C-alpha cells in the first residue's frame, strides 16, 4: 500500500511514576523519581535494593501482574474508541513469572496453575480482551522488546496487511529479574543515576505502555505523533555486555534515521537508553558521539525517574517521546548530579519547556539486541514511509534436530518409516561444534547454535539477520537460577544462569557464532513460534541472507507444568529447525512464505478464512501436493476437526503428514517439519513412508505447512523448476 504513514492515535502508560499520560507529564516536568524501597515482595537481608514499583490499583486481580499492567495500559490507549485492532504486538520478558515463582517455591505441581506463565500469554490475553482475531506477536528481545514490537507493528502497517495495530511492552517486577541483575552487580543501591560520574548501576522496575497505531496517507485529526522509522541491529559481541565502542547501537540509530527519511541534523532530541550501568552508558555515549559528531542534540535518560522496566521501557519511552512533542517539553536526566566527563555528553539537568519536532528513542538489551525509533510531530507535508518488501523467501539451506539426530539422520529415519521422537543427547546436539566453546552452554542455546551453524553450512551462507522462535525459552537456566535462589533462602544465585535464562539468549549466542549484526528478533508464540518468527522475518528482514529458526528444550520438571502437550506426550521430545533464506520476488527454486495467521478464539469461520487466503480450493490443489499438519496433543480433537473441515471444504486429495506423531510433542516441532519439507520439496518427491504407501512425485507442486492449534497458521513451500 503506497502512501502509508503510521500514526499514534492512542496511548496508555503505567510506571513507577504513576498511571496515565497526565501523571507522567507532571512527574517528568517536576523531575520526580519513582524509585523507592521494594514493597511487592520481601527481599532477603543484604539484598534490600530500591526498585521502580508501580503502586496504584490494577484490574483483574486473579491474573499475573504483567498481564494486569498490560491490560490497564491497553484500556487507557483505547479509551473512547470503539475499535478492534487487526493485530496485537507486545514485548515482554517476564510473562507470568512473578506468579510462577510463588508456585514453584510452594512446590505446586498442578499444571493448570501455570496457564499464564508463558511470555506469549500476555499478548494473547490482551488480544482476547480486544476480540482481536488477527496476528498476535510476542517479542522477547530483552530490554529492547517494547521498541522492537513497535518497529514490527510499523512494518505490518506499512505492508498494507493491517490498518490498526496495538503495540507496546509490559513487564512486572519478579525475583528472577530483581535478584538476577543484583547477582550481576548491576543495581545501584542509591537508585539509578544515568550518565553520572558516580553511577553504579540500574534500578529494576516494572510498567507497561501501549500505543494504538493506525495507517493513513495523511495525519488523522486524533494523531498524537507519527512513527517515522525504526532500526534493528545486533552487537554479536557478548551475551550480557554491550559492544565497548557502541557499534551495534550506532547501527540501529543510523538505520532508524535512514528509515525515517531524515538525517542526524533532523533529530531534535535523543531519548537515551541510559540505564545507569557503567558499561551501557559508556557504550551508548560513544555511539552517539560517533553518529552525531559535534552536533549532538539535547538528550536525557528517564530511567532515573522510572527505573528500568525491561521490555516495557522502550514502549514507555516511546510514549514519553510522543508526550514531549505534544506538550512541548524535554524531560530531565533524573538522578544525574555530576555528569561523567568521560562520556562526552551533557544531559539535560532540568526539564525544560521547548518545542521539539523529532525524537530518536533508543533501547538496547542483553544479547546485543538493539532497537531504535524515530518519532515526529504529525506533519501534513511529510513523505510516506517506503513500501514494505514482499514476505517471500528463497530457501537456500536448512537444518533440524530431532530425537533421531540432525536433518540427514531424521530424513533417513522417516524414509524407513521410523519415528524421530525423543531427546538427543547433549553431546550429540553439539557434536560438530568446538567442545571448549560450548561447554558452558546448556540445552537450548546448544540447540540454537547447532541449528544455526548447520543451516549456514548447508549453503555456505553468511546470514546477517536472525529471527528465532521459542515457546518456553531456556528452561534449564531458568530452573537452575530459581532452584539455587530458593535453596539459599534468596541469598544468592547464579549470574550466568540469569544471563542465559532470557528468551533471546540462544539467538544472541547464534549471532555471536555467525557474526550476524543485522536484526536479531526472538518471538514466543507457543506452538506457532516458528510461524511467528517467519511472519516477523517477512516484516523486518533485510535483503541479504537470514536465518529463521525455532527450538525448544524438554525439561523434566518445567515442561510438563508449562506445555500441556508435553505433559501428555508418551515420549518426551525436543528439537527444532532452521532455514537459511533470502528475500526474493521470483525465487528460482524452493521458496517459503507466511500465508495465514489468525486466532481461533471467537473465530468460528477461521478455516473458511484460511481457504480464502490461500486462493480457494482449486488454487490449493494446484499449488500443493502435500500438507504437513501440526496438531498439538493438548488440542488434538479440535485440530483434527479443523483439518477435516479444511479437507472437506477444499476436496484436497494429496498426502497429509501428521508430523507431531513422527517428530514429537514439542512446541517448535513445526520448525523441524519446515526444514524436512523444504528438503523434500527440493528433491521433488515425498517418500512412501510419508505419502501413505507409495512415493509421491510432487510434480512441481509444493508442501503446505498448517498449524492447527490455538492459532491457525499456514506457510507455503513452493518450487519453481526450469
């Protein structure tokens, strides 16, 4: 859709400063800080550190705290609007962790109590409250999650596939983050003092911000601000420390400015990431100086006022940036008394009344995940954003890991009619990786690195972008961190496990191994995490090589509590898959594209919508010779009914492969299925064991991968032969 621009038409925000945009304007103008002693849960002796806790009332007391924060922010953003967004995209790192910690500490083993544990459950909960039937994406790129969510929402609107999207971020305080950052010695006992000479760290906080984004050719009457552009990058340097020279941060800022169609001279104010840690502030300062030279605009960090609310921070600061332009003021760098001369920056000491037309807002996170936005005042004369690229990818290579082994072993098992369920030994997962370099990596990061390296080697590619899906993240690190914390009566735990526990840690490791400095996006979408990663790649991938992959590990304690399908599986299984891709409008060989993604909740005609999106029965039969159907065990009856409806309505007579029965019940099994399907499509034949009796020549047709769980998804693998 040419001529598309993206406008903020509604905003909601909660933080340690209070509830609502008005409360935040007042607090920031008065240079107040919301950082105070922790009251949400009792901290152990010796760990009494200040935090940015929201102290107001929250709706829905039966839900986890992150969900409640997100709901309150959504209600403010949508107040007075009778509108159902086409999609919901939310960044979060904690999900239901605050409640999960209480349950695990009490020894609770009823899986029903963990229903809202997953990070993806926050966005799904908000989508349900809004009756949104469209895509629901959860971005988990650590502290850049909220900003990355807004960037992806912007790209979805630019693509013309949505007219209105709710985007934002939410995170609550919990023991994992409170004690985790303390274990890294990154919390300032006196409260965050970003850019101060005596700064000693951050203040962990909580909050939520939601933005109602709408696409239009020109500014609507209710436009608050405009999203002019965004940029994503990865340091590919270290799991927890930023690049010392700020190379990744500079790349993201530069990409955002270029995407916005402006220049460094067009930026009127910089909202710094500015956490208050020694290394982060130094790295960001070097990046700003390198990009802006001698002409640095006014700048400040608000984290001395709000604290660092992790995934919510970027969304909160996007709201603050929009308010700054709307109200004509710039917030102070709260907490900074004596600016560090070594940084070469002079932050705003006091809030000041001054007009500003364009803001650059920065967010940087663990794993070197960087995301930046450029926001502007709505303008009648501004040029539209560039047209989005088509979400079609040439398949250049691929890999998978199942209980049978790598992709070659898996294919050999399948061709012999053997199942591939089970758990591959840890040593076998990383058999082709240097032992000394992976010795500290636990199961999920080893899976991710092994998949990434094998996919790269399958086509000698050099991917710059990585899109990674995982339903549950690194369960081994999460379990070990909390176990040590509880065993010590919350006195100490493992900083290494904390760094490794974030959902985007595996993708960060893969980026380090591959030196992939482009976009690095981790999504968590339950049983459709791979499809969600492919969908995100279709929105934000560049024009070079990229990896789309997904993986999940089985953990004997946590998997049965979190994953309903794993809990009833006869054989514990895990693994994943990866595809090396390149965006292409006319691929010469096998290609893959995300084709459909809708919520089943309140959507009784979803299968008819799917059939229409795929072009109707005749088109489906002419394009595809086989269906790989994903039917999670926990929703098997409903999934089979949907598959039956699809086949009955289309008259599809090709092969149908129930891949979970062969690969196993793990959330990212569709990623392994996609890698298998891509390899078979390249060969042009479906083996007899999968085709139902005799080998099936594809005759130039493709393979349709259907997800039939809580969300119905479709990804098409097609071939073009000379």
